[in-house]
C-alpha cells in the first residue's frame, strides 16, 4: 500500500533569522528554539493566520463557529504577557500570526529550520 502524502508550499525561514526579525519588530529578545523546545537540526511548522475560529455567539459555546480577525483569546494572552515581561517566549505561530495581522509577513505556513 503506498504512503498517502501530499505536496505543500511553505515559507522557509532559519530560526536565527526569525529571532532577529522578531527582536527588531518587538524590541524584546526572542529565541525560537527555546519557545519550541527544539534541538539543532529540527524543523518545525508554524501557521501565520490573520483570523481565528470561535463560536458565533460567545455566550453560547455550542453555537456554530465563525471566523474572527486577529489572534484567538489564548494566543493574545500569551503575546500580551510576553510583551509585558511576564511570560515565556511565545510559540512562533503566535508572533507570526500577529505579524501577519500587522501585514509585516505574509500569512501562510512557515517551515522553521533550527540550527546553531
């Protein structure tokens, strides 16, 4: 039986370049491999999204999902804590999504190459 696989397109970025770009944009130190707990030679995927899904009626969690612009509640909390100096380095998808919402990077899937 053949392996069920597909071809996808990614934005490929080196973690060191991503770290520098994030530090330039936010003015804070950042380390992708620490945020991901990744090792040298690892490859990680992060989605930069400009919208998220949540219940259409926030007072009814069973209501059908709707698309909303920006980060979801949990990602926004993670970003806000980091910006205030109260949190760990956010996962790359949080920062890439925020940067995509601010039109500083294109939305899409990023393949992050970890090397040092």
